[in-house]
C-alpha cells in the first residue's frame, strides 16, 4: 500500500506539476486582487478534482465502451507525455495561453483543464486505478494521493507569489527539469508496459 501511494504521488506530482501550475497561475492572475485570485484558485481546483475523480472512478468503463484497451491507453499516454516534454512542458500551448489572456474567468479554462487536469493526469488516474483493481485499500491510496497532490497544487496557487520569490525562476526551472526526467521515465514505462500487455511482443 505504501509503495502504491508513493508511486501515485510521484506520478500525479509529475503529470500535474503543482509548481508549474503555481507559476502559470501567478502569471495569469497578476492583475487580479487577492480575493479574486483565491476564488479562481479554489474553483479551478474543485473543477479539476471532479474531472480527475471521474476519470479515476469511471475512466476504465468509458474506455471499454469506446473499445479502447488499457494497453492502448498506456502507449498513447506515454507518447503524449513524450511530446509534451519535447515541446517544453505539460501545461498550455501558445494559442491556449493567448486565449486565456482575453478571458475574465480562467477557472475552467485553462486552469482546471488542461493546466491541472491535463491528458497526462487523466491517463495516470485511469491506469493507477486499474493497476490497483481488486483492492479497495490500494485504490483508496491512489485516490488519497491524487487528492493530496491537488491540495498541494491549490496551496501552491494560493502562495504563488511567495513560491516564485522562494525558488526564483532558476529554481523553478531546475525543479521542473528534475520532474521532467521522472515524467520521461514514466512515459517510457507506460509505452513498454502497453506494448508488453498488448501481446505484440512474442506474438
């Protein structure tokens, strides 16, 4: 159970990226007053939590109804992470950032999704719950890990200015690169597991 929780925390931390979200949030809400920033952060986190919990609890059924196998999701999720890393991050695209700049309310887009509840986090929620299938305690550990990282993300946004001052631009980049390596390893592992489970190897 402890190993499952540690893996889940590391995975969700890498795919959600609380520090990246905090930095982006600070940049997007720099002109807002503290009360409005707090309201936006809380609303965005609540919406993202609902999205990720829905994928964690119902994602496998949705995939089955669409005829998508878990091995296929593992491969697709791994490839998505690889492209996200190669493009410089896992947050928003330039076009999404430009659209967000013109919006008065960013809680749903781009904060809740794709910044917090992005494709990588959604896929990770489904796969981690699938790996823990058959054990209520293990699945509870995955959900608890998800909620813990989301709470950390919310705290990071509420303290976004302090986080930036504490770590600085260089510090945030260093931390981002460290977790980028972890995300790369997860991406490769997802692809390898997907290929192995698909039966293509040795078939």
